């Protein structure tokens, strides 16, 4: 870990440490991965504007997201199965995020439950909700998030039905992991991973442990198809708004028309996102959608961004295009798999340094002063 200098190093370590099925679950996208690749390529194509001879000796990356102070405009995105990347992965991730002064979002599909994480950390975290077919159960998740004093609810809008990820099917990804001959051989070469995950509190979906169906899982994609609700509509967002009095973040908006409806719900933030290229393949990259959403509704609500964030430069570019904050999914999971809490801490540190240096080299001292003028448009 001493020679780790960027997020790609952490990704390479993760690839060696976790079983193939788990690595692919994080790393790969849906169908032909056109959108997955566009997320990164379009971010890389944005040029920053080099400025010189400006006194940048005093700098700050601190700002706020939905009124919460953050040491940099970055939050950990909700990711399912986090506890299979490292035992008790959600707790490790949350502790690293809080120690670094950035928010952590716990997924509905996490391995550690809301209560497990609440008992292990001393600051509020955010909870991500998937509204499932069983609305009573969804309501009970909201009640549990309230009881755990979660400071925001992140409602995901872009997974009414699941885009197919070929590798998850080919790898037979199941939860808890199934012991086939192929993955037994693979796991045998990953003893550190096996020990860490076996020692973790849980090995299946912690938040769903009260439900009978979660005991008899087939493959992950089959299970999701059974539980997720294609009939979801904006009425369900209103319903969630009516029973969740706290901060509400709507995640998974890419289109300006949807952004207008989302902003009209009174949400505190909208995350411009295509689920990290895991849903509609062929959709535009989220960075290309960001400025259009900012122009349309940026005066009504905070606009955030995710999709391809793996460096401080990416955060600077998103901020320049009007994102109040960013979220990271894959970069978080790679760093967690590579080194547990210390790995996540290292990833955040690397990205903050990159952001800080890039700000300085674009002649900006304060992240709150970043605007489109740092881009070479
Ligand atoms: C392995 C994995 C699992 C994910 N699980 C969830 C989830 O449970 N809920 C959710 O809202 N988004 C989920 N996402 C999407 C992320 O929250 C986020 O939108 C996306 O990862 C951002 O793109 P990036 O991975 O390029 O940073 C997941 C993403 C990954 C990579």
C-alpha cells in the first residue's frame, strides 16, 4: 500500500484480492458498457485551464452538501453488497468517511444492516432507499432509518427494473456467494478475503434479514427482478416525501424533463447519475448531462453528480460544471477491497490532494469559488 499513488493502483490491488465474481460486480457495466466507458471518457475529455502566478498559498476544499459541512465535495455513494468486498465493509467505509469529514451512504442492499452501522459509528450517515413492491416493508426501512438518526434519505429512481450485467450472470453471482467448483477454486486463492468476509457479522442482505424471501435467494438478478417494482412513479416519490421529514436526495436523474419534476418535489438535492453505467446502456454520460440539469433547475435545488469519479481532477471538473458535490461508487469499493478502512481513508486522501493541487494549478484558492472559468472551454 505504500506505493499506492492513485485510485487505479487501488483497483489493481482489489483485482488481486477479491474473487472474480465480486470484482466484476463492481467493475463492470450493463450490456456493451457503452455508457460505463462514456462516463470516464467524457470526464477525461474536459480540459482544465492552467493559470500561473496567482498566490495560492492558502487553500480550502471545505464546503457543504445539503447544509452538512464536508472537508471536500465528495460523498460515498450507496453500493450493494459492500460487506462482500471486505468483512463489515459498510462499517469500515462509514468510519473512514467520517474520519475524513465526508458523508457515507448505506445502501438498502447492504450486507451490514442500518442498525449494525448505527451501533458502530458516532455520527449520522445517509440511507439509500429502493422502494420495493412491498410498500409496507419500504415504509419500515424508512422508520428504521429515522430510528438510526440517518441525516438524509437518498431515494434511487433509476432501478425500477435492472439492466443486465453479463458478467454477473456468467459468474453466477449470488448472495450469499454460492460455492460452485469454479468459485471455490477462486476463493481458495484469496484466503485473506475469505477470512475477512467470514469474520464479518453477516453474509447476506442485512436490511432484508427480517424477510423470508431473502433466505432463499437464487441469483442476485433473479431476486431483484422479483422484489423491485416496475410500476414506480413520481407518486411514490411524493409518498416517500410525505413520510420522511428529513433531507431528501433524489438519485439517478439524467434528463432535463425528469430534473424539472424532481426539483418540483422539493427535494434537497438531485444526483445526476446513470447508476455508474450499470442501467441503461447507450444513455449519455452523466458529466454530459450535468450542465444541462444545472442550467434547468440549479437555482431550485442542489445538483450533485456521479459516474466515473476516480480523481480530484474529476471532482474539480464536476464542480466547475455546477455540481455542488460528487459521489464515488467504484473508487470506494476498490479501495475498500484493497485495504478495508485504511484503503478507503487512503483513497479519500489521494483524491483530496489531487483536488487541492489541481485547484492551485487552476489559480483557485477556495472550492466555493470554482466555476466554469477553471475549464478550457
Ligand atoms: C457495485 C455497485 C453497487 C451499487 N449499488 C447501488 C445501490 O445499492 N443503490 C444505489 O442507489 N446505487 C448503487 N450503485 C450506483 C452508485 O451509487 C453510483 O451511482 C455509481 O457507482 C457511480 O458511478 P461510479 O461507480 O463510476 O463512481 C452501485 C454501484 C456499484 C458500482
